[in-house]
C-alpha cells in the first residue's frame, strides 16, 4: 500500500526571501475577485512589497509551494488594525489554511498593536466563520475606522455605488470587530486547544518512554512495589 504523506505546511511572517511572490499573490487575488464577482482589497505591487518589508504580512507554503497570504494594516492613528487581502491558492483550499493564516495575522496584530481594535469587512462565509471563532462580532460600519483611506479600497469593488449611495454607513459587506477589551484573559482560544493537544502528546510520549525504559529481564519486571509477571 502506498504511504500517504501529510503536507508540510509553513506559515510565517513574510520577509525579503518572499519579495518574489508579490506578482503571483496579486494575480491570484485578481483571479479570485473575478471569479467571485465581488471585490477583494486590491493593492499595488509596491504596497504589498512594503507590507513584507515592514513585517506586516503573513505568507503560507505547502511543500515549498506558495499557498496563501494576508497582510496587516493600521488605520485611524493605529486605533484600528485590519487583517486584509486574505487569499489562498485554489489548489490548497479547504485544508484549513485560511484559518491558520488569519490566526497568525491576528497574533501579529495583537503583538505589534496591542491597543488597537481589529476589524474587517467581508461578504465571505469562510471569513465570517474564522473571524467569529477568533472573537470578532458583527457591527455596523459606524463602529469601524472612519479613515477615508481605508474606505478608498472599496472603490475597486463592484458594489462601491451601494456604499457611496449610503454615505459609507452600510453596504453588502458585514463589518466585523474584535475589541481586545472584551477578551481580557480569554484570547486566542485555539492556542489553548493546541497547547492541550501538545501536552496530551507529551504525556503519551513520556508514558511510552517510561514503559520502554523499564528494566525488564527474563519476562519479569521487579518494580518498586510489586512484580509484574508475564
Ligand atoms: C475564502 C478562502 C480564503 C478560504 O480559504 P480556505 O483555506 O479554503 O479556508 P479554510 O479551509 O481555512 O476554511 C475555514 C472555514 O471556512 C469554511 N469555508 C471555506 N471555504 C468556504 C466557502 N467557500 N464557503 C463557505 N465556507 C467555507 C470551512 O469549512 C472552514 O469552516 P470550519 O472551521 O467550520 O470547518 C479561499 O477560498 C479564497 O482565497 N477565496 C478567494 C479570496 C477570498 O474570498 N478572500 C476573502 C476576502 S474577504
């Protein structure tokens, strides 16, 4: 039987080794926007490159192949942070990559901008699910940044006329907000799950180590308190 190899997934803060991926990222975003018939924050080559230079981007690889991307932006004098431009390459969708990338971007945002509220706007169910799990809640646009530069991104969206007609107060996207003040002592629940999983594995490893290092001779273990007969 052929052995199934699990893919090697790497998720990291983008650095100079990744500058060469900017065009591929932009191309994939453009194709996805066309396929969805809606807007995804479209940015220039220089903008994405600068995000990488500033350590404000997360990039993912599967078996060494580029697989996904997301970047962090600050708005309203760093009172708000957005985790934007999430994209996963079509061949790697459905394996939890978007979730892992968003988790990494969230950690990055909380570390670099601990006082900022984190927000996003989306029409995508996947992003709504991921954000809700992190602790975002749906809000009206009045709760989000009023930085005009942020809303300028929407000009590339086919629904921009709806936003403009409503004086930037509502559109087809749902606004989602994570306010750190509402999660004191209860952040990043997935980390706790991962830690619990790791400690379970460690426990098993230690138990197995103990068993295999027992001084078994002639089928008899002379333990501290009792003998175990085979
Ligand atoms: C949306 C996108 C980022 C999801 O990437 P992904 O790696 O396939 O997502 P994940 O595997 O991490 O899935 C995360 C969750 O969303 C769900 N999900 C994924 N794609 C979905 C879809 N198209 N519709 C509904 N739910 C979806 C998953 O079931 C999972 O939910 P669960 O935690 O309850 O199991 C990817 O399809 C993509 O790049 N699309 C084009 C760009 C885009 O839409 N970006 C978002 C702009 S707001």
